[in-house]
């Protein structure tokens, strides 16, 4: 083997090892969730014990509250563990990661993620950006009579799934992940809703928990920093936004205006031989993409965080009924609580059974970095609509996002955007090389006009992001909402007759 081939092989092995290490770290963050929560509860108990007797007597209900918190944590952990068991890692998790020992993924640039109320919509994660692997494609089945289909589940064979998806969405690139991000590359990583029975059930018929896969073996787990566990807590809040009745207010504020706009802009979609295609970059847990699908579009969500993808895949593909699980999203903060009851309240999820929601064929989630996946010749002019909701400010370079949105839209296609400009990398201190272009709304629009967009509608929408509706603190955004249309290219001007005649 030549030294070049040798080097190439070593590089690939390192990438593979880093990827496995990164995915293990994410899984470890999920698995560390109960322990981190227990640490918090122990801290509350320590503080309580330090109280003078008279104060303890006054607050004698608190020890019981701590026990209740423990129980809530166990319920959340149960949901998380079931979700992890259902996850089918797109890479071989048994790969030896020793080769990556010197490449501490902990030191990779971790993008800002906040579980605080200050920047509540920062729920991404991730770091470096190597393209690593092709991952599986799942298909979704759909139908108007989804409810019946759900009660008579049908297994879809894998080959059929892949074929059907590539027919529907064209050639979309890959996925792998480093430190939380699913990365674009040369293949596919789709997940989608299906009506087939889950590959595991929460309990075996004898009532015992179903076995867990090898890659969940504790010996393969990392000890992760608390900031990673914060990402898990953040995902739990996102579940409320997308998949709980409690999230309806936020969905009405953010998703409904977008859906109404799509409905008006594509009135004849059910008569068309092929429904219009709509892309939702930064799709989070997939609800908006699903709603767009239910409206009669070929809808594709794109998401680069494995934290999000693992969870959305579980809810979309493995929910058997609405309100199948109860989670306790608000237990992790004692602040701004009106009552302990509020803090400890259960939230049933999902509010709907996704597979019965009436999705349109072709609904998919595509894992990978928006820039890497869609800045591809196969994507040029592929979409009738692009919907960005709380996404634009996730860019390192927002100009690049706008450029790609313009490129992938058909002439006359529409771009609907709703969101603030809370640039995710704006305060990436300690990361001097972290690129972050932070434009005002005025400049964002100027860049859009430069890329051939014309504004058709514009307004401001007051909304929150993953906010506890019963909290005494509610951060409000005044989000920009617009519909822009990509102008058809102007035909080359007719040559000047006089000049022509010379
Ligand atoms: C603030 S969240 C919004 C999620 C969803 N649109 C909503 O409104 O709830 C932004 C999402 O974009 C994802 N994201 C950030 N950068 C991305 C990129 N370059 N490519 C794909 N997804 C990205 C994050 O992981 C996160 O899920």
C-alpha cells in the first residue's frame, strides 16, 4: 500500500472513530440525564438540611416534593431510554475509538446551546464538520385514512422505503454527526413517519422492559459535561413546543401563519399531478414539516442535530397512539414557579398520533447540515417553497443561507420566514475562529433582494420559544415574518436596433 493510500485509510478510520465517539457522547448525554437530575435534587436536599429547625417546620412539605421530583425524573428517564432503544444508529457503534483518543471531542468547538430563559431558542449543538457516512433511509407511509392504517399497521420493506423516498425527494445528501451535528455528505439520512409497528414495544408481553441494544452498554458510555445534559433538557422543552397540547399556543403563533400562507399561495395543490414540494431547514422535532405535509405538500424537514433527530424519529415513527407518554418538562427549574403543582405537572405527548395525521406521501426528514446538503447541483430549482422558522440566525454566514435558499427554489417559488435574529454564534467567546456574520433585518432583506427575492408580505409576530406557559418569566420575541418570491430571471434585453443594424 502506498503511503498516500495509507494516509487516506488512517484518515477515514479517524473520521469513523470520531463520529462514533461523538454519537456515543450524545447518547451518553441522554443516559446521564437521570444522574444529573439526581445531583440537583441532592443539592436541594442538602440546602434544606442546613435550614434552622423552625424554617424546616415551615417548609415541611419540601422533602415530599423532592421525592416527587425523583419520580418525575424517573418518568422522563423512562421515555428517554425507550427512545434510545428505538434508535437505530446509522454507524457501527462497536468501532474501536482508541485512534481518536488524542482528538478529544469535548474540545471541539461546541456551539452555543442554552437551556436558560435568556436565549431560549438556542437548542442546537454541534461542532466540527467532516462528512462522514451514508445513513439509512426510512420511508413514511401516509394516507387520508391514516387512522385506519394505524390500527392495521403495514410493514414496509426497507428496499421499497428507500426507493420510494428517493423518487419523492430526489438526491439529497448525507448525514453523519460530530458532537451533536448530523453532517452532510454523499448519501442520505432520512427518517420518516411510517405506520408499521415499532421494532420494540415499551414492555414485552410479560411486562418486563424490552432488552436494550449492545451500544447502550454502560461500558461504552462517556461521562459528559453538564452542558451536554442541558441539551437533553432543552430537547424535552422542544417536545412540548412540537408535540404537546401545551405547545399549541406557540404553534399557533409560529406555525399557523406559515401554514395559512402556504395554503393561500398554493390553492390548487390537490389538483396538480404532483403536490408542491416544500423544504423546512432546521426542522427541530418535525412538527411544522408534518403539518405542511398534512396540508398536501411533499414536505421535507432538514435537521443537523442528532439530539433532535433521535427524538423526532421516535415520536414520528414509534408513537402508537396520542398521549402515549407523560413527561415532566418543567421540573428542572425551581425559578419563577407559581406553585409546586405547576412545576410538577405532567405533559402528555404526543398530542396527535403522527401516523394518523393525514400526511402526504413523500414526507421525510433529512439529516445533515443545510449548507452541505442543499448546496448541491441536484438541489437547484428543486423546491416550490422553503419555510424557515427560527432558523436563519443559526447560520455562521446568513448570506450563504439566503444564497442557497434562492438557488434551490424554482423561479417563482416562495420563501416564508418567521423568526428573530438571535445569532447563535454571536457570543461564541473563546472561539476566536468561529465565523458569525450578524446582520440587521434591514441588511438581511437587502441580501435577499440581491438574490432575486421580492417581498410579498411582511409583519412582526410576537411569540415565545419553548417557554413554560405557566412561568412568571416569559421571554417574548418580536419575530420577523415574511413571504418572499423568487423572481423569474429577467430575459436578456433586446439588442439595441440601431446598434444591431450597424
Ligand atoms: C431554534 S431551532 C428551531 C426548530 C424549529 N424550526 C422550531 O421552530 O421549533 C433551530 C434548529 O435548527 C437546527 N440547525 C441549526 N443549524 C443547522 C444547519 N446548519 N442545518 C440544519 N439544521 C440546523 C438546530 O439543530 C435546531 O433544531
